[in-house]
């Protein structure tokens, strides 16, 4: 970056793609990448490599961003796809550490941007930048990359590498907020018969009967499931398919009224218009990575008509 260039200008010079990929400062120091192609538009924050929105052509937004989202350094933006790594939820051995790990509130760097031949989708590849602060929380030598393909479908791949001499164990999730017309009419199918950890109140293990429906705070880790989930939305007359690879647990979350008020950044009735379906390695679905090995957690989101 030359002395007289802003960071966004330097990034545009190095990674911008005319009419497709551009960088801007959403707020002081908070860089956002705007992506537009014939199939979709999207926005992605450098902080946390957090996809903020994804809107396929001809559709309302599929990935939800809170109308009260705040763009401040060190605070995860409410909505989009927060990357939870190298632990999901509270750190089991130290609750003073940030929930959902530390990469979602730290700076990543762009490795590459490209237009994919054939599909015409836009690819953005990013790498997490460790710091002294993060090494104090996670002393293991490791690399983390996120590859995002934005088109008529959204594909994301989170790649963890153990570059050290000892194995480490992690949990993780792509904590995706999906936009729905009305959570009270929304159903999530694909989890029938699965056991789940019900995190609302005293943790209980239960079994899912039929579709997941919503009439209150819902916070569940479904275990031993590789299945696609379908978010059925009669209000928006669509079905969102959540496909995943490398994940054997799925988290379903809606804060409902009281928790949404406590969180304070979902906006008026925001809880009615979102549901999190998170492809995870959570609970007992931990990942132990041996030295020199890597692990891929991948998702693919698509929209279908609700017949
Ligand atoms: O994935 C569900 C969950 O663990 C909920 O318990 C709730 O805490 C949610 O994540 C959001 O967490 P955040 O730290 O982003 O407010």
C-alpha cells in the first residue's frame, strides 16, 4: 500500500475485478468487499471473513443481516455467516475466552479473487492472520482459510491446517443466518429422528419428531447428522437447501423475543425474519488434526421453489 493510498484503494488495485469485486470502508478501518455478478450480489467483511449478505438474482436476500447490525472492530456483525473457530460456543476449559472462538472478530487477508470459468461465479479466498493475542488463546501452529464462491448458489469451504508438531482438537461452525418471511410459519426438515442437545434451560438430550417448528427460543445441537436441511418458507414461497460436507452436527437457533431483546442488535421483530442453521463440528463431533493434516468443512446453499 503506497503512502497516499487508502487500504481500500490498495485492495482494489490488487484484488478488485471491474464490475464484479470492489473494496470499501464500511466504517473506519472496517473493510467490506462488494461482489456482483449476473447470478447474485453479496457483501463480505474482512473482519472474520464474514459473509454479510447473499442475494441470488430474482430472490429476496437468502443470507440475513440484521437491520441493526453494527460494524465495529472486534465485534461480530449480527447476521451473515460468522466463522466459529477453533471452538464452538463457550470454551470448555475457560469461559473467560470469547464465545465461538476468536477468528470471527479478527482480521483476515485476501489471498485471491477470481471469476470462475463456466459458472461465472465469483470466488474470494481469505486467510486468517494470527496475532500475539490469538496465539495466547490458541498456541497451536495452524492455518485457516475460507474459500467463498458467490453465484446462483453459495459455496463456502473452511480449511484448517495443522502446521505444528503436535495434534490439536477443535470444534467449529459456519454460523449462518438465513432470511425467512416469518419464523412462526417456517419449518426445517431433514432432522427427523435425530438426537439433539437442547440448550434452552437445563441442557437435555432429546429426539426430533418430524420437522423443526418455532414457537419460542430454540437452541439445539443436532448430533450424528450429515443430512441436508431444508428451510421451508411459505411466506417467501421458497425452500433453502443447506448441504454440507465434513460436518456431523447441525445447530438450529432462533433467539425469540426475550433473548433477541437482550442481544439488542436484531432490530424490531428481527427474530421473526431469521433462522440459524449452522453446519458444525460441535459437541462430541470434535475434530482432532494430526501434524501436517488439514480438515475441510464445506457448505452449499441453494434456493428451490416451494411446491
Ligand atoms: O449457535 C447458537 C448460539 O450458540 C446461541 O446460543 C447464541 O449464543 C448464538 O449462538 C449467538 O451467539 P453470539 O455470540 O453471536 O451472540
